[in-house]
C-alpha cells in the first residue's frame, strides 16, 4: 500500500480546510468510512475533500460538525473555502479544476474548442469575451489568467499525463485573426511535444463516433477512483459512479480508434499553422505596398 499523501495546508484554503477535517476526524478516532456513514456521501468523495481536491458541500459540512463536535466550524468555513476556489473559475468547473492538479492522467475530448490546458491568452480572451459580453475588463482578465494558470501543472514534478482528442473543426474555426491563429496552433504543437503529451484529431470526414456531442474529460488518480467530467454551455457535472465511468472509458477508447494517429494529427495542426502564417503575411503585403507608394 502506498504511503499516505498528506495535503500541504499552506497551499490553499481548500487544502487547509481538508487538512483540518482530517485532523479533527483522526482526533475523534474515526475512519473515513465511519465519518461518511449516514452522510449519503462516498468514502472517496470525503477523501478527496481531505486532500483539498474537492469542496465540501453544505450538507456534508453539517454532518461533519455533528459527528466531530466542532461547533459549526465546517459550516462557517464552507463558503470561505468555496470562494477561495472561484476566482476566475466557473463554479461548476471548480472541483474539476482542483482535481486536475492531482490527476495521474487527463483525457480530454474537445468537439468545439481547444482544451483549456492548451490555449493561448489571445484565444482564451476571445472565448471569454464571447461568453461574458457584459463582464468588465477586470473580470475578463481574472478569468483568462485563471485559465492560463492551470497549465502550470505541466511544470509539476509529477505532472498529469495528458491525452487530448479534438475535432478537426477546432483547428479550422477562425476564432482569431490569422497571425493569432497561427500562434495558437504552434503553441498546441509545442506544448504537446514538450510535455510528451498525446493529441489526436478526429477528421471532419470521420463517420459517426461515440462522442458526437459534449465536452468530456476522464481523470484517473494514484489513490482515488477515476471520475468523468462533462461540460455544457453554463453547467458541468462530475460523474464517479464506477459502472458509468467504465462506459465513458470504453467510449473514449472507441474515439481514439476513430481519430488520426498522433504524428499525423500534429502534422495537420502544423500545416494549418503554416496556412495561417501565410495568410497573415499576405494580409500585410497591401499595407506595405501602400506605405511604399506614399
């Protein structure tokens, strides 16, 4: 059995919160199973909270206070921990964002957009402005920086192994001007190669496949069961029911079979980047000629 991995309580409010829960539970002489009993929550869910990977819902905070005799401590701090995790991160993605930092593997399916871990600032800015048209410039900046900051996990000593599958339309859709699109595509290739990650493209000519709809992510962990995260426009859902996770796992494996090989996929992205560079150059030429004629 691997050694227990204690959370660093100084890392964040959720880690402090989780470390305190573990301290109080062990001081009370309770196992995870005993504390979870009667809470309608699983042991793995409670374990992830203790590691600072998931936030504690209010119903479980009340249960913990009652079982541990902590005089409402966890209820009072429940909202504080949640707020600490929400700066620039959508509420529905908060748990998944925390969990990706501790994942052993991350497998993304992106049918519409470049996965967040592979985005550039210009691309993230364009998406955020489109999704939040009434947000202030400061709010947009916070959201964009939070998204880009997630990529720091690649520099961790034990960073997750990323496997991303994207639809071909993702690299063809002109979300940005040609020069910025070229930068985005080059950034994707560089990130994949430098982190020894894997990326595949499902070509537009591919027949029907298991994941025709919905952004999907599968995460596995060293000391916790795997989970699936599904996201829509304004909502997201974490799935940890083992039988359902297994079905998503099988569907993702079928999706791999429908995609191009990794090297062919990167070659397609490099070719698209070159096309965008060429187009950006052509767009600049009339301006240069106009200046020369003046």
